[in-house]
C-alpha cells in the first residue's frame, strides 16, 4: 500500500513471552508498518541496552525479514532512573539507548518528559535535568538520532507549551516533541485549555505522535473508542504540522483476545489517519 505515513505498534501491546520472530510477525499480521521497542525500568528490558552489536543486528534483521523495522524506541526507563537525579545511571541509559538505535537503524527515541517521577520535583532536579539533557542531546547529535519528549501525566511536562520551553531552550535539530494525544487530552481538561492551540505550539518541532485513548484522570489501559480523546481533531492537528509517523499505544493485560485488540487498534487509528492523506 502506497501510504504517506507509517503506523507503528507499541511493543507492550503484546505478551512478553513472545520471541522476537513472533513479535514482528504479530505486528505484520495486525497490519502495522513498524514496531516501537520498549526500554522501560524493568531489569528484563534494561538488559537489552547491554546486548552486543551482533545481538542487536540479529534482532533488527529478524524485523526486516518480516518487513517490519524497529521504527522507534520508547525509553521509559527514566521513570526509575530520571535525568533530574544526581549520581544515577540515567545518562548512561540514554547513551546505551542511542547506541542501540544507531546499530539497529532506529531514527527516533521517545524520552519521558519529566525530571523525576517517584520523588518530588525541585529546583535542583530541574537544573540536573537540564544538565543531563544537554549532554544527551550532544550524544544523539553525534549519531544522528532524534530525541522526542513525550507529553506526560505529571505537571512537569504535560502540555505542548511546557515541552516547548525545553525544546526552544536548546534549539537543536536533534530534540523535538513526540506528544501523546491521550495525555494531552487529559491535560486540556485539567487546565481548561484548547488542545488544538496547544498542539500548534509544536510547529517545526514535532517528530511523531502516540495515538492513545484516555479517560478523565486515567492515562493507561483505556480501550480505544471507550474514552474521551477526540482523535479526529488531534490527529488532524498533528497531521497539519507535518507528522507522518504514528504509534498506537496500548497494553497487553492478560486478555486472551489481545490479537483482536491490536488489529482493532490498527484499523481504528488508520481510519482517522487515512482521512488526512488527501
């Protein structure tokens, strides 16, 4: 199919016990164009950052055998090892993720948009965040990898306007925003702001978009078409800013019918995106 966009699937939409071949095959069968790899705070996922060059090549090659590349990395490991804390290995995690992306041919890493998660945000954590972010941008620039902030569920960076404060500060072609449309919907409700106007603040700095369902105050595990996200408006808004890479974000929660869930997510997302192709 000759498309003007690519649609990826978040890895956590599938059971963790699938091997790499099975995962890429399921992504393909469900109708997606690529896989968004998860590097979260679990030991299992963090071990991926220490894979040898050969191991990373092998994973990437399995995907290409199915015509399904690793199109992006969701680096949520910074929840436990945040860039705003001193003397942790957050910068090393980012460095290793950039290395993984370089070897696997992944163009984009999504960064969690907060200085700290499990502790209180302070002036000190914000300053440390800026210091580590500056170093991380330089590492990404060296390898030609794009970093994109996810708009999160915490006040530190839950709107496009807040994300752009940091993006504009560095004004680097290697740092942009990778917004979560579900999180932005909750933020628009929380602060009583116009989501279209907020999204427009990303002009020239938006790199991709997460298509995720949410409901008021709930940010995860809300099935598509059961929440309050206006996908017609939000997808139209990011499309008009030039976004052509999308990822449907959903989670496997033990449901035996998970294959139907990801197939529905694919058709649901494409229904809105396809309307923008012309």
